[in-house]
């Protein structure tokens, strides 16, 4: 049976850690396509994420998010940027772990808080005390984010440096995922 090396990176990490900024730069650098699961969900629903949360509920969004991931998970030469909550579900973690080189982008809660000022696009942070919510969600999710192949702080390095370090870790990695189905 032919065993094929997968050429695919997934960016995970908390909201506003820079997945949608680093993702396209990294893809361009590697000559890969860039895919954003949040954008796929919005395109399929013809609604903004905040509208999906407010009108249909979070569980509808989570189903659509899983469908979006399934749609793109076998794409070759792709950088897939994911929504911050995708790792909450084992079904998504399993796909990411087995089919991609998983990169976790990190930031301190205070930096996330500064970055989301005036941003109405993140329904989970639309609360009285966003910093408290960020700190709480981050603590709850930490174990899932840290279950990755490489991790980098986007506040300690420039965007270009982040891409260089991710590329180098990806190319060196002995854990480049192998898909036993050869798909
Ligand atoms: C979410 C993160 C968002 C988006 C949705 C839920 C989360 O994506 O998927 O608002 O649960 O952390 P970003 O991480 O791109 O902001």
C-alpha cells in the first residue's frame, strides 16, 4: 500500500492570535492554498458568524464548522486556518491531529483584549467583561491548544519571523503526518 506524506498545515489558537494574518503569508511562502474555515461557514450560511450565533445558536455554528473542516481536510498543499473553538470537539481534533501538521498560535489574554477592541465579529467575547471571558476560555481550552506539533507566540515575533519558524519546524518535523489510506 502506498503511504503518502501529507502536505497540509492547520493553524489553531485562541481568537485574535493571528491565524488569519499568518495563514495567508505562510501559504504564499510555501506555495500552498490558504483556507479559512470561518470564511467557509459564512459563505455556506450566507450569514456572518455573529448572525449564526445570534439567530441559530452556537450548536448550529459548531456543526457547520465541522462540515467545513471535513470539506477541506484532505486538500493537498493547504494551510487551513481554523476558528478558535474548533478544538473543543474530539471529532475535529482527530481530523486535525491525523491529517495535518498542527500549529498553535499563542498570545497573552491582555494582548487579545487589546486586539479585539471595537470588534463586533466575535460573539463569544461580546460580554460585560471580555478580558475575564478571554482568560477563562483560554484556561479551559489550553490543553487542547497545546496538543499540537508546534507552538509559537505571535506577540514575541514579527509575522515574517513566525512564518519562518513555522516553515522550519514543518520541514524538519519527523511527525509529518502520514495518511494510511493514501488519500
Ligand atoms: C470562536 C472563534 C472564532 C469563530 C467563532 C467562535 C471560538 O474564530 O469561529 O466566533 O469559539 O473561539 P477566530 O478564532 O478566527 O476568531
